[in-house]
């Protein structure tokens, strides 16, 4: 991030591009006026050659500015994201609205500031200032009109900037509310039937014989699940958090910039009309001094070379909001534990995740091999894996070879989530985000073993947050990323979901091979025959017995 040389080069090229453009306008307007009154023998070649050279310079500087700017943009995105990753290292984000996609958007806004608003605004300001100075210095007829338009442009820029900041703030809050509500809405989708049943029971629509018992049970289940999900489907105010609100704020930002540009264009055209109609003394000068046509032509073209600044102000407003969002990002530290070797077993005693309605587990996990945690949906398989990894606080004991482990995340244990995070980048970036210099052959071999040959080569862009990938492909990419990290314990959540039988076989082969000298714990409601399971842990209701009012899994 400290290397600002490419950014300055981008700025200089943008200035050169703008200066070349306005120079073409000035020389062309003068050339047209001179051609009308030029005497015999006037050399038309030199002005034409100068205009052609300026046109080539404008094209070259434009392409060069884009090339240098976008290369600088990619480097800055990488550096800023590494900085954010460092900031979030060994921590957990508290806000559900600050998703990976939101972080990607904010980092892009920070990285693109040079080509998004610094270069355009600097170029327009520099050109406008130079035009006014040159017009006054050389005594151009109508220089006062140019200064007046510069003042109008500056005022419009400030006013639009104030409005853009307000809209950007509303848009950021609307986006955050929408992401939060969407997460809560989807998290509670599994209990919507409970809400419906609870409502029907309240309305007297139940036909259950023991109505009071049913009512109490539903009331308890709905309350418990709502607390876990924070909000259920009926609690969401769609009007306040719908995507339409977010879209409306984005449209408002664009409309504000367009409206300001139209007003500025109207003022510029009005000055041109007044000039040509004889309202100013410059009209008389046009008949005797061809140079006087320069100012009206500059005024006429002002919306083209100065109007883009209003869109840049909107980008500036979004940049300020992204800076604020990243500065206010709250994360809870996760205690990191040193790497632990397992000689005999991992023992769980009365183990359960804190605050989750799950059973207390008592079992021994072997030092190596595949352990399959199975059970009905909602019985706590994912919670068990996250608690075992140390991502969630847990009660009870978690011991390695008889030694109790304190709360925290073990450095060489990896958890592969059910809905994995895919970065907006290349396949290689997703497989090795930390840049551990993994060999190319190791990448290729694992991708082929997992049936991901179609995604090769490693430079393949996986799209925005991996959206072009299927659910099964995202799962296997995340699994490959975890395996390449070579963890001592690999915890995988629902790796076979959404995969056909043939692909399940390939994933099983990879997991079986990895489990020859490592511990692999898999939470799944599907257990393919090809998976060599060392031990089964059942967490469904049938395997729970009530002891002193508590639930314990009998394993």
C-alpha cells in the first residue's frame, strides 16, 4: 500500500488525457474560425498535424491511464484485503451484515479511489483552473464568463457532494439492514412451520387432544428457535429491509449526479446562448478576432469534460462510507491454541456448545481415521463440529490424550463450513489465500481427485463470491483449501450434500486417504458406502435420554 508510484503515474496520464482533449477543442475552434477569414497562402497543414498529434496523444494517454490504473487497482485490492485479513486474524466478526461480500465491496471502494474519483476530479479541477488563468493572462474575450462557469461548477460540486454523502450513508445502512435481515430470515426458515403452528394453536385451530401440552411445547420451541435465529420470518419488516430500498438509494445517488450535471449543462448552454445573442461584448469581437470563439466553444463543451466530476463525487461519498465501515468493524478475539499432536484419542466429556439447545456428548474420537457425526437436521451436528474446533464457546471437557484443552481454536485444526466462503478472485487465490507457495502439481492433483478439472487452469476467475460455481463445486473448493493447509484434525460439515454418486465416491477417496494418518470428523446426514468410517456418533432424538432434566447423547 505504500507504493504510490503507479497511482501518481495514473494521475499524470489522466491529466495528460484531459489536457490533450481540451487542447484539441481550443485549437480546433480557433482553426475553424481562422479558416473562414484566412488569406491566400495560409498554411492549413500545421494546425491539422497538431490536431492529429494531440488526438493520438489523447488516445494513447487514455489507454495507458486505464492500463496502469487497473493494474494499480488490482495490486491495491490485494494489499488492502491482506490488511483486513490481518486485522481479522484470530477474531470473529460480530455483525452478520458485514459478510465477506460486503467486505469485498468496501475494500474495492478503498482500492479504486485513484481511478474512481481522485484522477477525474483532479483532472477537471486542473483543466478548469488552467483555462481560467490562461484566458485572463492572455486577455481572451469572455474570460469572465469562463470564471463565472468555474464558480458555478465549484458550488454545484460542493452541494452535490454534501447530498452524495447523505445518500451514501443511507445506502450503507440500508444495505447493512438488508444483509442482516436476509441472514436472519434464512436462519429461521427451518422454524417457519413452528410459527404457523403456534399461530394456528393460538387461534384455536388445533385438534390435538392435549391442547395445553401442545401449546406449551410449541411456545417453547418457537421461543427457543427465535432466540437462536434472532428473528423469524413474521418479525421482518420487508418494507424497511427489502432490496428495493437498497436499489432506491443507489438510483437516488445516480439521479443526484445526473441532475446536478444537467443543471451545470443548462448554465453553460445559457452562457453560450447569451454570448451568441449579443448580450455580451464578446459577440462583436468574434467578427474581428477569431481567438474569441475559443471561450464559447469551451463553454459549449464544458458538460463533457467537467460534468464527469459529479459522478466522481458520488464515488468519493461511497469511499468515505467504506472507510467508516471498516474502521467501525467489530470483531471478537478468538483465543488461539498451539498445535497439538494426538497420540491416542480426543475425549469429549459432557461436551456441548454454550447457548445452543444440543445434547451433551460423551465420546472418544480416535487419533486417526474417519468419524461420522450423523443425525436429523437441527440436532446440533454443525454446532458440535464448531465447538470441537474452538470456533464456538463450549461447556464440558475437550481432552487430547487425557490432557484438558482450554477454550480456543487449535492452530492446526480446520473446520470446513456447510456454506463455504468463496473469494472474488482466481482459483489459485481461493485454494491458497495465505500464499504458502504450494507446488503447482499439488494443486492440480487435488483438483483432479475432487473432480474439479473443469475449473482449471488455476488462473480461472471464479466470479463474484463464486456465484458461477455450483453448490457442490464451492464445497469441494473449500475442502481442497482446507486439505492443502494440512491440518491435524479436519472437520467437514455436510461435504456430500448436492453431489452425485460418482462425485461422492471421489470425495470419499480423498477423505479416506487423508484420514490414514489424520483425524477427519464429518457431520453429514448422508454416509456414502465408499466412506471408510472408523466411528459413528449419532445425535438424533432417538439416541438421547433425559438424565436429571438434561439431554445426553448415548454413544
